[in-house]
């Protein structure tokens, strides 16, 4: 019996990839969007226009992640949105 006869258990790619962290870029975005929306509304921009503008910025961010090949990040973002809308 040789040393090489034992095989390592197979792992899936999702088991070996590190989990994404909540870092400074995510925290900055989470804080800056409400602050920017508040500033725009206080300066006289209608609230509906503020929501459209910030929604468009968020959609561009999602498109950039998807175009960059970040399927896993996009799937995580989609699941977070679904959990948030479901109230969990």
C-alpha cells in the first residue's frame, strides 16, 4: 500500500471560496445613498425624482457587477433584496 493510495475528499467550488465580507465600500454606499437623497430633497428636488435618480445609480451598480463576471455577488445581492422585501 502506497502513501498516494488515499484520496482527498472532493469539495465543491462554493465550499472553497471565501465568503464575501461587508467592507468599507459597502458601508460607504449604504450610508451615502440616504445622505445624498436627503440632501437632494432638502435642496428642493422632488422626492419622486430623488428615488428615480438613486434607483438608477443602484441599477448601474448592479449592471457593473454583472458585467464584471460577479455572478456570485449578484446572486448574493438578489437574495439580500428578496429577504429585505420579504421582511426577514
